[in-house]
């Protein structure tokens, strides 16, 4: 189904469910991080892009404070809540994402009334493509407009971060919502996580004869198992010993001195962050001067650093990356927080079929769950559809 048909079907289903047409439809995309992993909370650089898979919400404001939420995905049933009585930490299930946004808006003094909302999303859940932020960004974009709050994209980034951290309870940064809210077709979003400034960088993969394959390993990634928290702790420890505010302030040239001051594990964690920040800057410079066909080596180096220094890869991700590379991809890396989720492989169009087939075969031979493989293109950020 194309976007227009899908939007029309959603409006129809909204009316059939809630008895009146929606006030409008708003969409926000998931994201893929091209490069810059775990650099966000070290006040460093990331380079995500909005993808052509997104969450669409049909919304209609009510005259009371009742919120009614329904998703087309799965058999989740209707959720009801009171906009005026939301408490952090009390909501379970997917409703915590839209309700977190309502709570954060109200916290910042914006009167959000009740509303009806129907969600439709083709961002795969839990694959590291930020299906949860796609929901939050679609909801905040809709409510910003419907309430006349007049928030800028940057305001909405801050607000959804607050919703995630304080209401949902996930210790996430600003990358996902920045890509979703500030992305643009054919571009990646070069984001400085220290001052939140963002610049669009051309990423014309298609024009360069390349496709970006996402290989979803189906290995569940979870922030709850301690891996993420322990990496954050190592980074804080390293920054403390080196006497800097954040690892962003350590240059590649400073690594030799750092090696004498840090224990071997902390040093490797620090080296990943420092070199990864540098790779993001190099990727941005390369995209601007030479284009996407020349960034393969940086993607490969990023993966090696996450596998060996930061130790957040897993056998499925390594197999996806290695197989894609040996069958034609010009660069590949795991993307997202690690311990599962997806890998990306920048691949010449003519090698796409061969890479796909080789990865499927390699997973079967290793006895792994069959991966899901699809292409993404750098697409528009959050917007009103109708
Ligand atoms: P990711 O954001 O990487 O996809 P998360 O675990 O952060 O993974 O978010 C996935 C959660 O988002 C799901 O468990 C579900 O609660 C919610 N979600 C995402 N898409 C939908 C959808 N279409 N309908 C209902 N809930 C969804
Ligand atoms: Mg998420």
C-alpha cells in the first residue's frame, strides 16, 4: 500500500472506531544511525537519518480530558487514560509512549485536553530502528499543532527526551527524536549532542548506485540487562580519571597518554568513544567532499571498534557484517545500542541480491533465527499528512 492509500485507510478506520473524522494525520519516521554509536551520552557526535518507515497517527481532540488510544499493530485493545491524572512509572505497554508525551507537554505548562488517537506504523518493533520514538514524535508533532503550542523542532526534541527519561523510564539521549523530527529526504542529520545543534548532510545513496540494507538479526536488544548501564559507567569513570567533562573532550592524539592512566578495560571503552567521534567527523567530511561511495572503510572501522573495544556486538551481528562485506557490501556495521538489533550494509545496487542471499544462507548454516532484511532510504522527518 502506498503512503496516500495507507493514510486514507487510517482516516477511515479512525472514523469507524471513534465515530467521527480525525482532525488530521501526522507521521514521524524511525531512524537508522549511519555512524556514531554510544557517543551521544558522551556529549559527542552522531549521524542518524530518518527512514522511509514511519508511525502515522490520526488524532481528534476531545472536550474533556479522556484519552483513548488504539494501535493497528497487534491485538492490543483500546487504552483509556485521563490527561489530567498521568503519573510517571505507572503506565505499562505501548501507551506509555503517547502518554509520556502528554505528560511532558503538561509538565511544561501546555494544556493538553483529551483526544482519540489511532496509530499505524511500519517501523519494525524492537529492531533498533526506534519504533518507540517514531510514536512519540508523531504524537508530539500532532499535539503541538492541535494545541497551538508553537514548539520548535528543538523544543520537541527536549520534550520527548523528558518523556522518555522521566515517564517511560528509559535513559536515552537525543539522537532518535532528533533524526525523526529534524531529518530530511536524501540527508543524514549531523548532531552535536553537547549543544544539540544539527546540520543536514547530503547522503544521496541512491544516486551513488548504493542501497542501504538493514539486517535485523531478531536478537532482542534490551537496555535492562545492564550492558548499556555498565558501558555508560565505564565512560563516566574514564572521563573522571582523565579530568574532562565528557569523553567528547578527549582527542585521538590524547589516547596514548590515557592508556597509561586507565585500566585496560576502561581504556578500550574510552578508545571506542574517542575514535568513534573522530569517525563521525570524517564521515561528514567525506560525504560532503566525495559522497557515500567513500565512507565504507569508516563503517567497517566503527564495527570493529564496537566489537573489540566497546564489546557490544554479538555473533549474529558479526556474521551479518562479515558476510555482507565478503559478498559485495562496501561497508557494514552494527547499528543501535548493541547486544542484538540490526546491522547496516552499504551495498552497490547490483550486489544487493547476492548479499541478501549470502546473509540468509550464513544464518541458516550457523543455526541462527532467519534475519529480516530490507532496504531503507533517507526520508523526510515528522510532518502533517492531511
Ligand atoms: P525500538 O524503539 O528500538 O523499536 P523499543 O523497545 O524502544 O524498541 O520500542 C518498542 C515498543 O514500542 C513496543 O514494545 C511497543 O510498546 C511500542 N510500539 C512500537 N510500534 C508500535 C505499534 N505500531 N503499535 C503499538 N506499539 C508499538
Ligand atoms: Mg525505542
